[in-house]
């Protein structure tokens, strides 16, 4: 085991897959040798694999996604990068109408081994067009798998699984975790989709969350432990497929659930999770399900405004204390 | 003319096959056997015929919402194609796609799409794949005059030009985007002249003349295969009928309609083939008879095929059960 940053673990996963399978290639804006990706994830890969396999593109999001799709259905395995999650809006047709539906509407004639990487989340004061968390849109689109890794160990194992998956995978990262370190095995490993990771075990309340909010939920759980409240923290790691079992089993044990994501509240993934739990574990709930989300506003710019917008440890703790 | 007699027969056969297929679709629609809507290819047959005749079987085409002609001309199984239009389980997409998504991958069709202009990025990517894998295959991407005003047109032509992708951009200019005439949507005399902005060759051909379409495509295919990059070919043509199933197309002036109906794609290629002695009248008639029989038996197959079981709606979302 070696301690690695999320960024380096991700890069290592990409590199290993490119060495293993020559069909794998990377395309996107500024992923190549001049810049190495806006968050430096692909830095050094163009030097190792050449400019064809780590390919800078024009600023043409819809065609980046669509060309990746066209390459995927004709024998390559593209890992396309959209620089910011907010910019997938420019590629929605290719992602949601084409890639997601292609296997289905053509009656299973083709696989779509496409990975589309992008990054969500606030915390960097880069305002409404570079800070959103839009994963629910894609969860609402049948045909897409969605990975949401928040830790170095997970991001490496999941990117390798994503690249080997025959279906389109939306691979979402978070801006604030690239420098976070975690122990990562030296030997090769893959993490199957649909298996949650339990970061803290507890008996009094279940906290389910994604991205940077998993880190905040762990901090909250550690503080709650000092106050005598035992919280279980679950990170789903993939939203599609979703590990319902780990969540439902946990709720059956704790009887209480707090859902925490950085999304604006209305129509967020937390709403879907709450609905699933009331359908499948209603009788085990001892209190209403609490949702901790951002308010229904665009992401603001100024630091005090943005800090107010993004949920934090204190809000998670107070949500827990309301029901425990 | 460099076109061989054999190729003239091929062009005649492809053009007529698409015509007979579409006439059959129209009949089946009249019998209320085709659910939903239809965008018939009637009138534009020479474009699909001329383009596909210049391709190899292993080459690809990207289709549109008006896609029956592309699929049939590329050599897709007519039984599966007609069954798909009727929503049958034996359809090429198992009844999941219908007219706007009619596709047969193994015949080299990347897909028909219901979103105008959405095929261009996919074609660019398929061409990138051919280039990176070194297969020497090329991609012909069909789209309409309407699509040429969408952002993907600029994005995809640009990307194909900078990377010298083996793709031939085929714009089927039928002068109307649904009911809106091109004079209201395009400032230039031709769409082909936009090629200049991307530093690629562009030309205009008579899209009702299969030989003209074939010759222009052949030159572009040769260039693409040799690493010379993409081309834009504007095929000027006309819909015999309206945009979709219930559109009587009353917005088109009578003189204009009469002019184009006098330029019938099947009659044009037939008269060229006869004149060049590639065919005798009897041979032309025999080909028609044979094709009609094929189309009739495909229709019979489609009509007699079963509908899918309702719960088959749940299949094929993912490769395996998630």
C-alpha cells in the first residue's frame, strides 16, 4: 500500500488500462501535453502514449461526446473528458438521446463502451457555471451508468471497471478531492459497480451521501461519536447501478436516515433515495428521513455566499440531532 | 464517363429497390399497419443509391430521420427493415426503434436518428475510429439542409478537417426543413460553399441523378481512403411527398413540384442505363420484377411476424442486468 492522491490514483487507473488495451484512448479539451487536463489528471499521459491516444479537441462538447460515441460503437474504448460538469449541458443530446439509448433503440445491436469523465461541485468560488452538481439528471436517464468516486482507492478501482464496462459510464469526480490522499494497493484491483462503501459503522443513524459530502459526513460522524451518537456512513460509489441492499440493511439496523449531497434540493438524488427507502424499509423507520442539500438557487460566487450554499459538517450534525 | 456498365446496373438496381421499398411502406401505412409517423425517402432515392454504390460493404453510413433509403441501399435485410417499421419482434431493432431509428449494424449502418443533426458527431467519431485502427474504411454521413444550420455541423466538419478524418459529408438538400424553405434559413447560394470555411473540398450535384452522386462520392471516398480527409457533397433533391405521414406539403409552389417530379430518380438512371446499353428494356423490367417480388415477400414476412411480448420493453437497456 502507498498513500496516493485521488488525482494520481485516477491517472494510474487510466494509465494501466491504456497499457492493457490499445483500444483505450483519451479525448477532450486540454487533456494533452500542453495542459494535462484542467485538474491535471491526464498530465504526462500524452508524453507516454502519444498525441493520438491523448487527444486535445476543439471546444465542441457535443461533438466530443458524439465522436466518442461513434468511436465506441466501432471498436475503440474512448475516455472522453468534459472539462466541467456544467458543460455537459452542451452535450446533452449525444449523452442522453444517443449514447444512453443506442443499445435499447437499436434492439441490442451494439454495445457502447464509452466513459465520459467530468467534475462536479463547488467550493472554489468559480460561480454558477463551474460549480454545479447535476448527477440527478443522468440518474433520470435510463441507459447510463454513473460512478461517483470520492476517495483515491475508489477512483482507481472504479475507472478501471468503467473502462471495461460495455455500457456508457458517466464518471463524475469532485473538485475538492483531487489532492486528498488515501492508501492505494500496489497490485491491480477493480471495484465492481453497485457496491457501496461503509466508512463508519454505527447503530443510531445512517448517513448516506456522495462526493465531498462523504468526507463531511465522516467528520460529522466522528464528532457525533464524541456526543454519544453512533452514525453509520455510506458512500454508494455508483448511483447506477445503486447498492440498495447496503443502504436498506443499514436503515433496518439504525431506523434513521440522513441523506446529504451538494445538489440543489428539488429533484436531487437524495429525493430518489428517500423514495426508495420509504418503499422498501418504511416499517423500520423510527423518524422522518432528513435531507441535507443545497438551497434551490444557482451556485453563488462570493465565499460567504458559497459557504452558505454548500452543506457542511454542522448542518449534517444538526439534521442527525433532529431525529436521534 | 468512367462509370462501367456493371455499375450503371448497380445504380439502377439500388435506386429502384429504395423506390419499391418506400412505395410498399406507403401501402402498408395506408392499411394502417405502420404505427407512429413516417418520413418517406420517395424522390431522394438517387442520393442513397449513388453514395452507397461508391462504398465497400465494410464502410459505414450514418443515417437520419428520413433513413429507410440509406439502410436499404446499404444492403440491410428488407424483411427485418419492414418488420421494424411495423413494430414487430423480428424487426432489425426488435421493434424498439421504428422508422426513425431503423438500423442494421452488420450492414454498416451506424444508426438512424430522430434528432436532426445528431448523426454528424457520431460519424466523425466512427471515422476517427477507422483512422486510429488503420482499417482504411470510410464513413458517409447523410444529413439534410435543415441539419446544416445546427451547431454539430460546424463542430463536426471542423473536427473532421483538423484530423483529416475519412468521412464524406452528404447533405441532402431537399430545400425544405419541414415546411420552412431554405431561402429563409440559409444566406448562401449553396450549402457546399461552407466547405471552404473548413478548408475541405465541397461540391454541388444533381441529387436525382444517381450517376452524378456516385461519381462525386467515389472521388471523395478515394481521397478519404488515401488519408486526404473529408469532403462535403451537396446533393440537391426533392421530397415527392410531404415531410411526414400527414403532411400534404401545400406550402410548395406547384411549378416547383412539377419541375422536380419531372426529374424522377428512377427514370433518370433507367434512361442513362438504357442509353449506355448497360441494360435492355427487358433486363430493366426483369430487375424490377425481381425486386418487387423481394419487397412483396419482405412485406409478407413483416405482416405475418409477431409483435413483441409487452415485457420485452424492459430488455436491452444495459448489456447485462444491472
